[in-house]
C-alpha cells in the first residue's frame, strides 16, 4: 500500500471538506489521517482546550509535538484549517452510531441502553477532550456551538427516540409523555456526565454512573406511568 504523505492528506481533505451542517448530520466518512497527523491534531485540541483559540499558538504546538513550526504547515496552512481538521477527525468518530443495535424487549431496557451509550461516550478520553475543545472555542467560533449541543444532547435524544416511538404506537405511552420522558432521562444523564468529566474535575468522588442511570430510568418510568393512568381515568369519566 502506498504511503500517504502530509501533502497527499492535505489534498484529500480539501477535496472532501464537509460543512459543519454535514458534520451535524453525521454524513461524512472519516478522513484517513496518518498516525503522526492525528498526534498533531490531538495535541492541538488539548492546547486549545487549555488556552482557548486565541491563546493557542502554533509555536507552542510545535514545541509540544517536538517539531519545527514550519513543519506543521505540511498538515495545515493556518490555525483555522487546523481547527477544521480537529472537528473532522473527532466529530465524525463521535457522531458514529453502532452498526448493530441490541434486541430491546422492554421500554426499561431501551432507556437503559440509551443511558449506557451516553456513559460509554463520555467515558471515552478522546470524547471528553473534544468536548472541552468545543467549549473552549465556541465563544470565538459560534458556528461550533450547535455541534457541541449535537454531540452532548441531540444524538442521545435520537438514540432514545428510535425505540421509544414504538411504545407510543402501541399505546403504552402518550406522545406528550414520550417527549418528556426522553428529555428527562437524557438531560439527567448528560448533565451528570458533564459534571463528572467537564465541570468539576475527574468525577472520582461521583457515585457510579450506572447506579445513577438505574435510578433515573426507574424514577422516570414511574412518573410517566402514573401520568398515563391519571389521563386514562380522566378519559373514562368523560
């Protein structure tokens, strides 16, 4: 197999550069960056996470990866292009969905599977660094704010909705309760994982997230079942 050079990579990525909108839809194939290219992008992501976009200099990046600053221009022409490459390299991976979903035999199992996916995503070191990068840079690049929301919240909601809708069709859930149920369990788990990994340290003192997930699912299902029962009783009275 012929070796991919940095120049070849630049030509390839420019020819197939996705828009932020395409990344939000997850409709972009991964770019085959070399191991060295990915190492540079990962260090750049960490640097921006620590210092913000304005404070992250290419000189410091070159020092961290033990390269000369001119050598970085084999991978990207500017800091803006470097940011675009980081987004391409890590957003595509994070947006990926599993090829095969498990067989879900109950609403409880389905919700629990969705929360497990959230936990696994946030427990990934690359995902946490990427989210810190987006949080650090979103003020200076507002177009990336929607990507951060998509990665932290919207994708989780889409996983939940894919199977919860079936229980609405079968009459087990009311449509309005379905929407609230998805938002409740998703927001609870996402905020717990954001707190655990992004806001207040490494989460070493937090309770086991799997235990919290069980509590969220149990509490949420009790609530929506009680609401449906009250609605059914009220309909019978009419």
